C-alpha cells in the first residue's frame, strides 16, 4: 500500500519465499518460482498456507504477551515418508524480529529482543561485512543475551535462569539428616575443596596448589550424591542420556 512508514503494520501478513543460494544469502523468489522449483503446485500452496498459519498463531500469542512478531523465517522440508515438516529455529530471536509492543512507534526503527541489536552494533563499527568480523565486545554480548532472555520469559511465561543455577558450584548443599547448628556442615558442593585449600596453608596467591586425586574424587562423590538426591535418578542415567 502507498504511504507506508518504516515499521508500519501491513494490512495482512506477506508470504515471501526464498531458497538457498549457491553463495551468500538466501535468494528471494516468488510463488510461481516456488512451484517451478519444487515441481508441485499443491505442495507449494500447502507451504504458503502452513507458513502463514504458523506466523499468525505465534504473532497472536506474542502480542498477548506484549511482543510484536514483526517478521520471521521458517524452514520446511519433506521427511523420509514425504510429509511436509517444519524445520529448526521456529520463531526464535535468531530467525525473527521481536519488538516490545509498549514501545512500538511507526515511522522509525524499533527497539528489539533479537539479533538486530548485534546487526546495529556491527553497522556502527564501519564493518563492510567482509571477513573477518570484528570481535564482539562483552557488553554487547551481555545486552544481546538480556534481550533474548526477556523475549523467552515473555513468550513462555517462565523465568529463565542463567548459568550455573542452583549447582554445587554456585550453592551450598547440606545433608538435612546431618544438620547441626553451631558447627560447620558436611556439604555436597565445592566447600570441600575450599576447606582442603585452607588446610593446605595456601594464602590464595597464584599459583594455586595442585588438587590431589583423592580430593577430586571425594568432591566428585559429593556432586554426584547431590544430583541423585535432587533428581531422584542415578547419576549414570544422566550420563547415558547425554551421551545418546
């Protein structure tokens, strides 16, 4: 339509197919090129309908939670049985533009909860997009992560915990059946290593003393015991699952 400003909402979602180019970015194609490429008009129509249905469903869900899904990229393929299958990165901050609805103002660029923040930083550095890319500063990485977490929490309605949430490295776990106020407690965490280091006479100046094998083994035993008590499953089951 005429008279659109930057970031204006379109009357209805647009389906804009693309395909993998031999070099560089994806190659934009139109619907008739899609039909020609896959050789099946009915399948091309199903692709278009599925794309718009997924977008509209997620956009409605997001808007109810204060986020505008401005656009997104979906990838489809056929599985071994020939069934149309939606691929990876479904409506993530890496494949979409998420805008906070309460800050939305047509006619300008929008604040976002996606990787546009990194794109804007890179553009501001003067990088011409030729390799190598400039190193990403820690504060830009942290600010990007914060945006991703905010999007996840709003969309999923769940709090996203950061690294090492409630682990033996970030917590103190004491066996309740041995708890006795007025003294130090036996623990299932790295306090055992701290106590060993303090007993070795180390003054905390580098280099740290080498940790004896038996101390490592006993620390491991404590971590495993904590895991098994908290998860109600043998530690070996977790090892098997993560190696599968």
